[in-house]
C-alpha cells in the first residue's frame, strides 16, 4: 500500500469520526432519543440529564467521562465494567509509557539509516520485491543488518516488557482489591449464601434426591444449613411458560390496539396467524392464557415431584459457611458431590447443571479439539477472501464495476478499506458459534461461558488475523520448505521477516477500528434507526417499546478479544514500526472515553462476576507480550544481530512473572477468601427471599402468597419438629 | 553371563535364604532375643508370644502372617503399613495374573523359534557379538524378525496393561476406603482439630504475632476457634534442652554404675571426659542439670516472648471446621495466611514452618534442578564402578587376588555377584542425601518429606540402574551417533535393542534382592549382633538398653522405591523375557510374607499419614507401565513388526487412566473430605490436651501442673472476659 492511500484512509476515517461525534451531540439532545442515549439512567429511575450540562458543546460528554470516578462505575455498572476500564487504562498506560521513550529515540534512529534505499538500488538483491514507502523508512526495515543501531531496538524490547510487568502487577493488585471490596459489601446478595452442588450420587431407596441432599448437608452443617433447591428437568415447563408469556404479550398488544383504535382486533388461529378461523384476539388469548396457566400448574407439580436431577443449590444461613463450603471437598470420591460457588440466579445455565464431572471433562476436551481445528482451518476461507478482495481480482470477477473503480478517489478508498472490511465481516460471524460451543462444555454460569468464549475468540483472532494476514503474503512461497522440514525456529523466522511488510495494513486496521468502530459506538446510529423503525411500525404496548430500546450489556465476549487483538498487533509492531504506538494509544484512549460514556449512560450489565474476567485478560496480555518477545527474538535474529540471545532472559522472565501472578492472585478470583466473606451485613438476611431468587420463573407460582415450592423444598420445620421430639 | 553361573548364583542365594530362615527360627525362640524379634509387641505391653505357637516349626511365622487380617495391621501398625501391603499384594496380583497367561504361551512360542541359532551361524552378521544361553532361548531375542509370532507378544503387552489397570483401580478404591475409615475413627486425634497456618503478614503495630493471629481467626470463626500456638525460633532452647537430656542420661548412668558396683564413678570435666579435673560424676551432673534447668526456663520465656515467627498451629473445637478451614482460602492475597491440614505433632518439621510461600517454591525448583543434575551425572561413577568390578579388570588392578580368583567356585560366585553388589552399595549412599534435600524444600512434615525423597529415589534408580545398566553395554558404541543427531526415537530404539542383553543380569539382581534382602530382613542378624554388643559393653541403664533394641519404622523412603525398581524391571522384561515374572512374583510374595511378620512383631511406625503414600505409589506404578509400553513399542519396532503402532492406543490409555484416577481419587488424599470429618466422636475432646500435644519438648515446662505456656498461649479467657464486659 502506498503512503498516499494510507493518508487518505486515515483522513477519511477521522472525518467520519468527527461527523459521527457531531451527530451524537445533536441527536442525544433530542428528547425523543433519550431512551437510546440514556437508557441506563432511565432504567435506574434517574433523570437522563441530571448533573450533565445541556450546552451544545460537543465535548461535554468527554468532560463527564473524565470526571467520573471508579466508584461511580462500580455503582452504576458493577465491578465487571470497572475491571474493563482497568484493562483499558492499563494498556493505555503501557503504550503511553512505551511511546514516550520509544518514539523520540527509535524514529530518528530508523529514519537516518538507509537499508531500504540500498536494497532497492541493489538490483541483484531479488528477495526485496516489496515496494517501500515513507512509513517503512520509519521502521526497523530501514536498519541495515548487523548495525549497532539494533541495540536501541533491543533496549526498546526491554523497556516495553518492564513497563508491562509494572502496569500488570499494579492492575492485578488493584482489581483484586476491587473484587474484595465488592464481596465485602454489606448488602445481601443471594449468591453469597448459596453453593452449587453437582454430581450427586443416586439416593438410597425410598428417598428422593431432595431428601438425600438435605440429610447429607444437614449432617455436615447441622447449624448453618438452611435448605436446598434441587435442579429439575425444566424443558417442558419452560416451553409452556414461554407460550404463556407469549400469549400474555399478544393479549396486551390486542388490548392496546383496542384502546387506540376502539376496534376489537381479530386474528386467525392457524400457522403464523395466516390461515384458519378468524377469532376475536382478546377473547382468544384470554382463553389460551387460562388453559396454559392450568397446564403450567400441573406440569410444575410433575417437575418438582418426578424430574429432580443430580444437582442442587444449597443455601446456608451465613456467608462464611457458604464461602468455605464452596471450597471444601465433601466426598471422599472426588467425582461425587462436587461443589462450587453458586452463580447469580440470573446467570445460571440451568440445563448444564445435570451433566456429570467426567461428562463435562470429555465435552471440554472435545470442544477444545474442535475449536483448535476450526482455528487452524478458518485460515483457508480468510486467505481466499483476502485474495478475492484485492481490487484487481474483483475487477476480474465482477467486470462491470470497472468504470466505478477507475475513478481515482473511489479506487483509493476501496484499496485501503476492502481487505480490512472483508476481515471484519468475516470475524463477526464467529462469536455466536464460540459462545454456543462454550456453553456446550457444561459450564454452569453465563459469565463463565462468556469468559471461555472470549478466550477462544482471542486465540482465534490472533492466530488467524494477525499471524494469518502477516504470513499470507510470504507463506505460499515458503510453505513447501516448511512442509519438508517443519521446525519451530523456521516458523518464528518466517513470521519475523514477514512482519514489516504488513505494518501499514495493521496501522490502517487499527485506525479503522477506532475511528469507525468508536464513532458508531458513541453515536449509536444503528440502534437509533432500528428503535425508531420498530417504534413506528411494530410496537403497540409500553413493554414492547421498552424491549425495543433496551440497550443490552457491554458484550465482553467480543469486546475483550477485539481489544486484545489490537493490543497484540500493537505490541508486535511497537518496536518494528514504533509509529503504531500512537495508534495504540489513540485506540485505547478513545476507547476508554467512549466506553466511559456508554457505561455511565447506556449499557445495562446482564450479570456480575465480581471481576473474574481479569485473570483471563491478564493472562492474554502476557501471552501477547510473550508473542511480541518471541517475534522480536526472531526478527533481531533475521537481522543477524549478534546479541539477539539477550531477548531470552526476557522471555523467561515473562513466564516467571505469569507464574508468580497466578500464585499470588488467582486463588482470590477462583474462590471467595474467608477474610472477605466474614464481614458484617447491614441487616440480617431474609433467607426465604434468597431462596426464592433461585426459583426459575417457570416454576414460581403465580399467586404471590403461595411460595411453597413443595417437592423441592426442604422440610426444615418438619425435621426440627422430629429432632425436638 | 553363562547359564551355569546364573544357576549357581540362584542356588547360592536360595541356600543362604534357607540358612537365614532356620537361624531366625532358632534365634527368635531364645528369650534373650525377644526384644529383637518382638519389640513391637513389647512396646505395646503385649506378651511376645501371645497367640503364637511355640513349636520349632520353621514355617509357623508364615502361618501367622497369612492368617492376620488387614484390620490387624491397621491396629498394630497403622494405615500407612496397611497401604504398603495393598501395594505389595496389588503388584503380586498383577504379576501372578500376567504370569498365569503369559508363561504357558510365550515360553513355548519363543523356545520353538530359532533366531539366535541362525544369527550365530551366520558369520557375516557382525552385530550379534553377544553370547547367548539357554535363558535367551526362552526370550523374545529368539524370535525372528517380522515373524507372525510377534502377535502373541503384542497381545501380551495388552494383557499385562489391562490387568494392571484393573488391579490399580481396585487398589486405589480400597486404599481410599481405608483412609476414609481411619479418618472417621471415633478416637480423638490432635491433628484432626488443628490446621497449620503459614505466611502470616507482619502484625500491626502494638500487636504481637500471637495476638494478630488470634484476632484474625476469631473474626472468621467466632464460635469454633479454640486457640493458637505460634511457631517460635527454637534452635537455642533446643540446644539447652538436648544438653539437659544428655546430663540426665549421664546422671542415670552414673547412678546405675554406683548401684551395681557400689563405687562412686568419676569423670574428667574436659573434652570428651579425657582431660581436666577429676570429679564425682553424680554430684557433677546433678549440678549441671540444675544449672541447665534454670537456663532452660529463662530461654523458654525469651523464646515465647521474643522469637515468635510467621507460622502457627490453630486449633478448633471440632473436626469439621478444622477440615474445612484447611481447604479454604483465607486471604484475598493467596501468598498470605496460607493454610493446610496440621501434620501429626511428632512429624512436624518445626524449622521449616517459617519459610515463606515463594521461598518454598524457589527452594523446590532449585532442588528439583539439583536432583535432576545428580540423576544425570550419577551415571558416570556407576559406569566407572561397573567397569572396574568385572573380574578381569579387578585382576589387573589388584593382581594379588589372582590365585583366589582362579578357584573355579570362588570365581563363579564372584562373577555372578560382583557387579550387583557394587550397584547395591552405591545405591545405599543416596537416600540420606535425598531426604536431606527434600527437607530443604521447606516441607512441613516428616511423612511428606519422605514421600518426596522416595519419589526422587525412584526416578533416580529407574534412570540410573535400569536404563543405565541396560545401556552401559551398547551406549559407548552409539553415543557418538546420538550426540550427532539426538532424537527420542533413537534413544527408545537403543534402549529396546539393548534390553535383552541385560535380561540375565536383572534376573540375578532380583533374585539376589529377595533371597539375601528378605533373608536378612527376617533374621535381623545385624540388629541382633549390634544389640548384643551394645548391651554387653555400653548400656548401663534400662533406658539405654531400650534405645539399643528400639526397632525403628519400615523406612518407606528406601523400601518403596526399591520395590518400585524391581517392579519396573519386571514390567519391562515381562514380555521380552517372561521368565522374570516368576522372579517378580517370588519377590513380592516373599516380601509380603516377611514384611507381614515384621510389621506385626518388629517395626514401630514413626508417623501416620493415613495412606497419603498411595497416590505416589500409584503414579509410579503407572509410570513404570508407561515405560514398559514405550520400550515394547521400541522393541517391537526393532523387530520390524508391522503392527507395532497398535501399542500406541495402549500408551494413550495409560495417560487417560492416570488422569481419571487422579480426578476421581486424589482430592480425597490431598484433603479430608467433610463427609468423613463429620462423624461423631466417642467422647468430647479434651482441647487442652490436644493443644499441649503440639508444644515441643523443649518448651513444655517440667512441672506437670504448670502448662501455661504463657507468651504463645491464646488469652482466650481474657478475651471472653473483655467481650462479656
């Protein structure tokens, strides 16, 4: 890519960003859009503009973002969001600190050498076919082999690594404190009083699963056991309940239409309301609801009596016992009565709870294998796509676009963006698949499944996007050599030598992501349009309108690996083409700012995992650093720098650093430390309410005074009566 | 080695064994030797011959051994000993079951082939320089390359593996039950009420370590915390106490002499009682004792007040809380307030308790590295020794033994035994070093250190004895090739091809170990002689006599790896030279029998770890099986057998089997399961007594009514008084 088209793409992106930001300023002031730009506040019952200035200053939102404290974020959006900001600011810190030292030193060192000129003059050197631009002059590609200038670049690797260790250590400590504080909270949280028990053996004859678990835990915790909630097979009752809810919505809708038009709506009873008898909607749905309620009640009783499974939530009357019980081995045979901290009620993946320990392990390994294969072979369609989307190829395939393409401006823009857009589209298809696979592992909670999916996505994107794109150019020439004699050092060497050629591609990729990505994020153009369309044509009831603007959460499953990919790219190019640090700083700085706004005003978290995402992020930042060090080892080696081996101590240090961090901090994220769980509560907890929080919607009765939940309820009182007698 | 000398060595060993057994029958009936042959019973206060027949039948002890039940062993010698018998009988079962099928099938198949004859006839085949004997005719060496007979040997590998899985699974389950039963015991055991806390942070200003720990645990366990015992720096007080004990012994000795001879003994005050002033011993030592007692009391106070360290034993008033506390994370920072189950008081390694977590980790890795280096380079002196100890070389070095050596009988015996004896002597030097290293890792309990040492010794002996001896012959020819191009498959191949040549060596080695080893073990000739010498010339007091006959424990640190080495050897030759199965069965059968006698009548266990040795044994049996499978893969490959790859599924199965066993059982050995800890006790525990059990001798006061242990004692009463006020 030439320098001109690079500047054009940068300029275009920046212009689009400015337009989107202005659009945001304008649109967000309109009262009709308040549910799109301040949904978080509306749900919390706050005044949307409370405390914010109403001036048309387009930078007002920035000031608000800057002045908000971490505690504000925790209060509004929970610990997980606060941890995400720690992530953004940590990476920002790493890149800023690195850039401050590296840009003023490395750029002049690179610019004043003349490797590229020499090479292009030297006609016998057939290996350097690549064109070079002004950008390449500022990169390590311009350094002559064996040059003593390489010392500076080696030093840069050290500097970046040390800065990273420092910031990561500080961040882990900080997040650990955040988590501890949240867990120490004096508020009653149901999940802190419960544990999840799985792999229960078959009960002895004459006992139900429920009685068995009660007697088991009452023996171990005679004073602190409260009651248990046996997991049941709910697929049928869930279906009935969903139908019932559907009918209720339709009834509400029919009533709303009736009210608005004074015209009783009708519908057909057949498939999709298109065929069958014409009936009065309100009567029809009322009848269906009554039928379903009766069915639901019968099925609820059947579920509780007959469909008890081998898992349960067990409740204790204090937090310490629950925290300690979740960490203790209960059964001499480790694959029976396994325990763990109960996830929040809203994030329990109910249907995974019955899967047995070895079933989970087998599923996990099977899925790891499947994902590994996917990662390896997803490269093939990507390579195919990026081959097609070069302009010349497109012209061959779709000849009629030729006249359009030959306009210089269009051509330049297309040339800069096409491959990147193809890549982005391709990547957007994957997350759902990975989340589905992660849930199929048998993971019991939503947040854990999202962490697992996010991890897979990270490895996927690093392997396919970064390594894939980098190697794509050179791979086909050398693939035969590698196939003949596959050796790790050859792969590293290959990666290292092809890196500089892709530098400009990635500069553009990062710029595209932050200008367009964050521009769209901030302006919320797409949700806005969808909302207005829905509101106009579809929504009839208040509930439907609310559903249309409900913002959802920050969607860590794709956001975190996306950011980590940028991080990996920036790391790997930070010394080879230090200019990328500027882009990295902009990406994470802008990201912090925009997301701060969105976290405060837009998104509503859908779960709280008390920062358990952090160890994953930490580990992957380190993995990126590790990759960077390995690549630099290869690249310095390719420059035949004599002291390349000095990178090795750094690689070992990274491994030790990761090990020490894991030893020191990870346990506190895996379990709740007892010193944290033993804090006093504001008020004594309502255990019955905690218990009820875990009853699935489809099983809770509809009459509010009847929360007996008979079959699965602990006969606590009965037992006490017997033991007293 | 020729067949003749093999038979001679076998015969000699068997004869020695019979002689030793008869000696045992004769000596053990003499009342003066009762303390050597029945010390266990004497210490327990039982009649030595109670329930045993007094006939001179030399096989009576065998009947007694056979009729004793596992429960007898647990009662007399504890779970650890019972687990050792499970180990012996499991291996016995594996070899017996394998032998029953393999001997009748493989031996004829091997004997009727004629590879060796063909090869020795074939003069052009220069690679087969080795002599072959009748034994080799019964081994796989006699099978022609590519022969379909190899199918039988492949089948044998499968049979042995399946038998091993079956027996190991059964044994792990059984040991797990044994452990659970022992932990469920209704007796009060101090270690079940305590946890060991390490890595305590610095106390806040104005608090002692002791006050800090009390307040920390009282907050987490307000109702179940009893008190704590802070670990102190005892080196100085220990020295004073040891001196005091020495003086007491000398005083008792002087008084005994005085009584016996009516002659007041005197001694000199200088070095070793050889120089200095002549004094009356009784007066002199009485005075020294009084001095030391005063010193001890001063130092005790100083230790408790000033030398508190960052570790403690914390006591709870019930077993469940202690078991649960030992498994729970207490501090958000994982490297602070680390907890584990308290070891028994008698096996605490007091001086290791103060070492910090990362200190322990660093020590561990450093020692692993050091041991790995030792293992690798111990081979050099061993190779040197076995080169020297061949008879020809000995004649060259020490020419004057020539006439002796030329006597045919002497020559044959020496030729058969010399290398093996050299090996045994060499190996005997190592265990102390390994135990010392294991303790230096910072391990807090004796039993754990012994497990660690035993593991190291196993890897050492397999690597050096088995692989070392096997390769020694062929290594020097091929070492250059390997050095040029080191590849794993080459090493395996080399190992596989050199195995058959050493078969006879190992047959002799195993026979030597069981005939001579168990003969000496049973007859206790050496302890008997030492005891009688000591009694005659040294012992004056009753305590000194008891010290002279005190039998010690089974010494697992060397016994287990020794047995595992035999197991490894037998496994690896089981298919190549199936005759070794007979020797393996004899070794473990005889071992079971002799040790049963020793466990019931002789040895006194020095600790109880509730069978925690088993996972180590299990893992190493599997490792031996794994090595066997790999070797067979190599050997079948060396025979250019086309279906050699069929061994690979077996190797993978071994890995999966190990993983599943670990998942299912290991947790129950690592921690105490709560369902086990929650059983009722026979009587409510005397917590004060439990607490006192952990006070080291040197710190307990000498007046029995004064157990206050001030500085390090919890001010439980004070605290209650304050909080009640």
